C-alpha cells in the first residue's frame, strides 16, 4: 500500500515554509478572515502568482479552506447571498494559486425551516458558482439543523446537487472529529460516506476533546482525545485520501501527529 500523504492546516503568510517545517507534501490555509465577509486576500509576499509558482517549484500541494461563515444552505437572504458571493470569490482565489481544492462547511438552516429548502439551496449554489477547482463539502459536528452532520442529510445534499452540470467538481472532505462528535460511527463512516458520495477527496484527521455524539467541534492532538486510536487510524487507512491535520499547535505538534499516524502503518 502506498504511503498516505499527510499535511496540516497552517498560517497563510508563507505556506511553503510551513509545509517544509513539517516535511509535508501539502498544506491547507485560509485566504483572509475565516469569520468575515471581506473577501479573500493573499498575504504571501509574492502574491497569488508568486505562491502558485513557488509552490509548484517546491512540489507543495495547496488546499484552501473557505471561511467558516459561508452558509449557502440558509433561507436567510442576508447570509445566503453574501455567502454565495464569498464562495465564488474564494473559488477564484483558490484557483489563482493552483489549489487542489476548496473546502467548505455544509452550513445549516434555521430552527423552524424545512431542511428541504437547505438541500435545494445547495443545488442552487452549485449551479450559480463557476467552479474552477474541486469544491469539497465537509461534514460538520453540531447542530440539529446542520446539512452535513448526519449521514441522511449528507445524502440529501448529494441528491440535490447530483443533477447539476458541475456535480463532478463537488467532492467530500471527511473530518474525523466532526464525524465522532456528530454521532457517526467511525467503524462504518468511510463505507457510509462512499455509498452516498462515491468519493472521499480529503480527510481532516483530528482527535476530539469530547465524547461521541456531543455535537462539540473541539479538536485534540492524535491519541490525546476521546476517539479510539485504532478507529482513527482505520478511517485514514480506509479512506485512502490525502490527510490534513487540523490539530492544536504548530510544526512540532503536527510532526508528532503525523508520526503517530505513521506509527500505525500509515
């Protein structure tokens, strides 16, 4: 079996140096404020063109995480419309640096809303966005009204977008902490997701500070949380996709987490 590529989430000022400090083949980062609508910005000294060229020269793969506030599922126009705009801006920015994918959370609807509206809003968002690279929808940990916490909801999102012209550009990012905290069995989650989506493009490998089905999104370093270590390694092994560590700390901690996985045959 080929060795699984393990990278990490890093600061965007110099992703290449961050990758090299971790001996990582790829990294993930935000382009701008993850909690703001201001839009993407390039903090790399060489700008977008420089980052693309330097990453290619260094053999470093780049992934971009969309802002947390993006919620294209909501029925609230004052959130959904700016979210769609922000999503397109980040698609464009990620494409400009040659990113392998743009990761976005599944979002949610309001308490009294019909979830069907959220699924259809995902369809509309995919149809309205000019996807210039893979858009990787990520499962989330909490919220009864979330679009991608529960497997059944993930299935409904996929049903909604499967008929769009750009469906082949929509992939899946499986977060292990979110799956555990969201109440999805790690024993079967890879097979369950593959049956729904047909693909897992990226794994966010994180331990969880909280118990199963807690709904809490609090990451822990690998082996230091509440997720069974053997299950955590098995999910990564079975998914067979590139890994991004979103665990606490910097290069030292991320190297230790990568070594933890390697010590389990990955």
